[in-house]
C-alpha cells in the first residue's frame, strides 16, 4: 500500500514539474508584432530619409536604434494583394495563384456569375503555424486577400480580425465616388461604412486592446495599416501637425501609433520579450505626386520591378537578442519572414513547398554569413528581374512610367516604356542607371539562366487560389 502511495506521489510530482516547465517554456516564446503600412516609400521614415524631405518619425527612429535596420529589404511583390500573400505564406504570390490585386464588389472584378478568388485554404499562413505552437493570433487592419467569408483572416489561422477587407480606394469602373468601406469584426460586418480619417486610430486601438487582453500568453499580432495609401486622411489631432503637408501628417500619425503600441508593451512588462517588425507592402505610388511617398535614389515606384517598387523600410527590434543600433546590408525578401519567424519561435514549416528561407542569422548574428540566394521580381506572372548578391538582372519588359504627377489626391498619367535587357550593380548603382550587360556578360548570362529556370518552375508548380461562386 505504501509503495502504491509512493508511486502516486511520484507521478503527481513529475506531472506538476512537467506542467510548470511547459508553462515556463510557453512564456519564454517571444510575442510577435508585425506592422505593415501601405504604399510607404523607402525614404518615408526619418532614419531612411535625408535633406529637407526627411519625415518626422521619432518612434520608428527609436525602434531602429533599439534593433536592426535593413538597407536591402524587398517585399514579395510591387503591389498590395500579392505582397501580403507572399509575406503571410512564405511563397512568391505567383506560386499560389495570388499574383493580381483583388478588387472589391464595386470594382472591375465584380462580374455576375464570375468566380471570386482569394487565398486558398490549402495554404498555411504565418498565423496558422504560430497558432499551432501555442500562440494567440490577431489581424487588425487591411486584409486584401479576398473579401468573401471563405477568404477572411479567421479562415486563415487568425483567432481575431478587426479591420477592412480591401483597400479604401476600391472604386467602381463607372463611378469615381468612393464606395462604402465595411469594418469587420471576426466574420461579421459591424459598420457598413467606416470613415477613412479614423482608420489608423481604429486599428491601433484594437491592437492595444488585444495586447492588454493577452499579456500572459504568447501572441502574434499582424497590424496592417491602410495608410499612406490614397486617399490620404488623418484624425483631427494630426491635421497639419507637421506643417509639411498631408502626407507627412499621415506618416506622423502612423509613427505615433507605433509609439502607443510600444508604450502598451512596456506597461505590460512585455517589451523585452516581443519581436517588433515594421515595414511596408510596396513602394510609393508616384503617380499621386504630393500624396505619394518618396524613394529618392531608387528608380521608379509601386507597380514596377525597379527597386523603387519593392525596396522598402524594414526594421526589427528584439531586446537582448538583436544587437541595438545595428544595420544589415544583405538582401532580405518578404517571403523569408515566415520561415525566419517560425524558426526563432520553434514552430513548424508549412507542409506545402514555400520559397522563403530561414534568415534568422541575419537578425541575430553580428556578422551573418553572406546570403547568395536570389530574390525574384515579378509583374503578374511575368518574371522581369532578379537580384543575387550585388547584381540585379532585368529581362526586357514593359513598365508604366509616370509622366504627369497628380496633386492633392488626383491621379496623374503614365505611359508604357520598354526596359531593355540589363545588368546593374545595385550596391554601387541603386538607381539602376549604368547598364553592365556588355562588360559583365558572364554574370548576366548566369542570372538570366537562373531566372528562366525559376519562371519555369513557378509555372509548372503553381497551385490554385481559392474560388467561390459570385452570388
């Protein structure tokens, strides 16, 4: 009898110790806050800008000093939907059938009887992988990966969603007025038309509430702001606050919101155990002139495969893990974020093939090993360029170039230009001006072959996106 009691006490003691260990392990997992703005250019953060155009972003500047700033971060695409799909799945959007921008039910893809598309439920997202390893997950802000219920965040690994289903400029082809913009909580519309000047504060308030409610367990927060995408708007306290125009005011409000997020983490004692990432979905929409961002020193902007289209700010903070005030000059792609974050959190990779690679060494090492993997630049399904190390190769292709910029929210005009086959050393020539195609012929031929092989692979292995019948 005594022996049985001893065994029971022993088993209970071991069980308690295991539970305590698991609880401690769970708390040691870092929280993750992934903040992404919309159409914010490479120079639209104070520590990335220069001269008179330098914007006021004190909180983001502080974030960069407390962590690592990436000089050569490229988004997964040069436009909204594909960029977000690539970030959340670790795949080039062409691989998963998400290479085009999705429109709202008032936009040009709303055709009676047509199947609507969105992110397939076969794709595992960063949220679903982190949730599988014990994280609580939330998306606050702009989704834009399909507006039908089947495609919303709760069907893609998020426990909570509070935001808008697509961009706030989704106009009908025959009507230039802005359509109603629904605010969604979970899968349900809670407001038929949210005012755009409240968007930034609305998303920030919900993010703060989520942090406060989940301060005792690991969480992943995807905070996707809809600004500074046109039409621009700020809440009343930020009108003309910078004296530099509406665009600068919008950036300042976004920066202040990041400051509120960081303050909330500190008040909850979570700051040192939280990975904070700040970036943008693509480069500036230059056609909108003074309502567009800046990419000085880089060529072109949103919608192109030049560096101005997808090279954007990227900074990451993780106190005690990432060296403060550090800079990484090695190339990093948006498709690398998923495998990197699941690596540092001990979460599993997707079952289906992805394109991104674990780049945790770029985050954590003071002198990381050289990254020789190529980064690919598509426009739709057409591979137009690729970068490996310091060289960027362009296939001959057509691209839109702005020749008349808009003013105060009006859209300018553009025309098609032809980019010839070219090779640039983007370390020495970030503006992609000096064509080395003749003087570095072997390098050009090698990169061309690499690009052609990858384009063939993507076409052969492309997986279908999600589809639902139009009501």
